[in-house]
C-alpha cells in the first residue's frame, strides 16, 4: 500500500513542480526530489519500524519545514530575473508577461524601438488620458511611466488602440500597478506571434489528440468503475459495461468543467487548446482512472475581468455537475459502521466519514435520512464517488493560491500583490489545520509546492464590478464548507 501511495503522490507532485519551471532554472528533477523527500523518508521509516513505532511528531515537523525551506531556496536561487521573463515572453508562444520589475537597468541588452519610433510612441499617450513622464528601456521591453488622468479602463483602451495604430500587433501592451509608488505604468512587450509565419505555424486545436486521450480515459475510468463497484477489472464487454456509470459521471464532470473554461477563453479571444483528458491506470488503493482534464492558455489574458471568468466559470460549471451527482449517488449509497481507523481519509469510498465536510454531512443527511447517524459512515455508490471526487477537485482548484482557479480569482478581485498575500496566508492556515485534521495534510503539502503568484493580465489595473466580487466571495465560502470538518453544532443539528 505504501508504494501505491508513493507512486500517486510522486505523480501528482511532478505535475505540480512542473508549474514553477517558468520562474526558476533549477532542474525539475531536483525540485521533485526535495518535494518528495518527506514521503520517501516516512515510507522508509514505516518499512524499517512498521506501525509499532511512529516517527516522532517533532521530527516530522522538522522534516517538512526543512524540505519546504530547501525547496523555496532552490526556486529562489535559480529564479529567472524579471528581465529574463520578458525575454521569454518574446520568444515562447505559450508564455505571458511576468510581473515587471521596477528596478532600473543600467545597461539594457537590447533596445526594442529606435529614436524615430520613440517619437511615435510618445504620441500614443494623450496628456488628458495618461501624462507620459519618462520612458525606460529594458531588454525586450519598454516601460512608460506617467500620471493616470482618467479611469484605468479608458486609459488602457485608448493607449492600446494608439499603439496598435502605430506599431500594429508588434507589441503586447501591459498595464500594471507600480510596486513602490502604486502608480500604474505601461509596458510594451514584443509579441512573439506578430509575424504571419508564427500565426500560421501555431496549431492550437488538435482534435485527434483530444479524442484519443478521451478514448483512453474512458477505458481507464471504466476499469476504475469496476474496482469501485467491487468487480474484477477485465476487458470483457459484458463486465466492462458495469464500470460505465462511474466513467461517464467522472468524465462528464471534467468535460463540463473544461468546456466552461474553454468557452470563456473563446469569448475573450484568448488562444487556448482544446480540453485534454489525462488517463491514469487505476490503482487498487485509489481507482480513479484519471487525474482530470486541462486546457493550455497560449496568449495573455486581456484584463482582470477575463482572468476572473477564466478561473471561476469552469469551476462553477463543474460544481453544478458534481453536487447533483453526489446527491444522487448518496441517495443510492448505503450506511456502514464507522471504521476505528480513518483509512484513506477523504478517499475512503467504502466507509467515508461524513464529518469530514460540512457539505458532505448535509447532503448525506438529506439523502440517507435517519439511516445516517453518529458512528456511521457511507459506502459510496460509484456515481457518488464521481460526485465526491468532482467536489474535492473543485475545492482544491478554488483554493486562492497561484495559478489555481482560486488564485486567479483573488488576483482579479484584489490585485496581484494582495492576491499573492492571500494565497500565502491560506496555505499556511491549511498547513496548521492539517495537524488537527490529518486528512488535509496532503492538500497542504501540494499547495505549498505551488508558486504563490500567477501571471498578470494585460490590463491588470481595472478592477472588477460588485457582482463578480460577490461571486468570488461566495466561491471562497463554498470552499470552506467543502474542506472544513462539520462543527459540533452542525453535527448535533443533523444528529451525527
């Protein structure tokens, strides 16, 4: 069992560590090894001493803190300077501009525009819109500082149209808040897709790959559905069909969720790939058959409104499928005795403790009624397993950290710096909570491996409207109801 857990954790950790490769030159395998070191050492301890002697808590804390500190140090040591990030943005189609440094560069490597073009650029800034005070040159970027004289949305639209009129699609126009004086500034970053050849060579939609991965995922999730239903996995059609309920439910959740995000990118004219499923061979301990689906965004996000919608619409669409699936599945599930040991925690499909989540406790009581009482657990129906996995996946992705949906959401709501601070606080609070609720420890570790900040939108100054702020706050509240254990007052009300 330990080796299965280790394999699953290693696979998930690898995908997470890959997400920081854009901000550091430290090799992925080194970061992965450091991130996995606590799991390796805990597994080695368990093999050496068995269950009779557990590793001291002080040593466990020291191990996690030490590896986390080393992980962050390696990222920082190999961190790509903001100027290098701008160079990358001008070379890699899949990149978006990183946060622009405010520290002056004495000897820029290159000058993106010449003197004649600088005069044209100055004409792009009407004094009544944005009073241009000085222009700074960075490697592969031009920083334009001045005084904002109108609302940010009007300023960005006007300057962007003027720059496009003078330079065509040669530059991305980035509008960001300053780090020191909080004055917004403009930056012109070369557009790597400006040439006709680059646009012609960019193939985003590959339906053959998308359909092939979907077919493979249908097979792996069907085999997983057989294991969840207590059947022996086999390719015999008469038996294989019994795994389809779980397969169709879990794939339906991920498909709706990804299509929601994909539709949003199309709505805002953001270049993105088709949704791709990720098939995984089902394991005896965690027979999921997939770890989800994803789309790759290949162009900058235009503004914070689009950033919010890209992060939230897919997540809410997924929740709109996951909650009905979970409720229907709970209505067809059975009640069993609560095991003395927690087992696989949130993934204990054969005996899931309803006290792990406020949402699970309420839905379980509504579906099972008087059958679900104290000291009872739920033996999940395969459809309920799909709904519960969808709920957990949605909650994790709505955590307000980095490039997760929730990270993009709080960035759009509060700005990049405040959003990053919220992410840091959130994952530290979850780590503290995990010492009391050990089933959340894996979540806390995975969140600590993610970068705290995401990439800015082109117009990263214009704020959201009140409707989106309310939706964002409600989404964060829903995350708390999913991941937090039910308090005693709720358990008493539900007779649990």
